[in-house]
C-alpha cells in the first residue's frame, strides 16, 4: 500500500505538490497477495493510506 514500501512517498508527493497544477493519483498494487483479497477492501485501504500521505503534505 502507499507508504508501506521503499519509495519515499512523502517526498515524491511533496515534489509533485510543489510543481503546482492539478494532480491525479492512481493506486497500483503489485503484491500478489492483495489480488486474492476482497477488491473493495483493498481499494478502501489503499485510498485511506493515500489520503493519509497526502494529508501529511497539505
């Protein structure tokens, strides 16, 4: 999920925010274990994690 991996998501989102303009974020999960879970729950968790990260820089 966003923020759980090695990518510096807070810095990436800060850099994108500093560029200005409208932004569109998408959720891509490559961990195959998520593919076996309920897709609605996975989407809800992913959205919550992304909102948390975006909230840190807002």
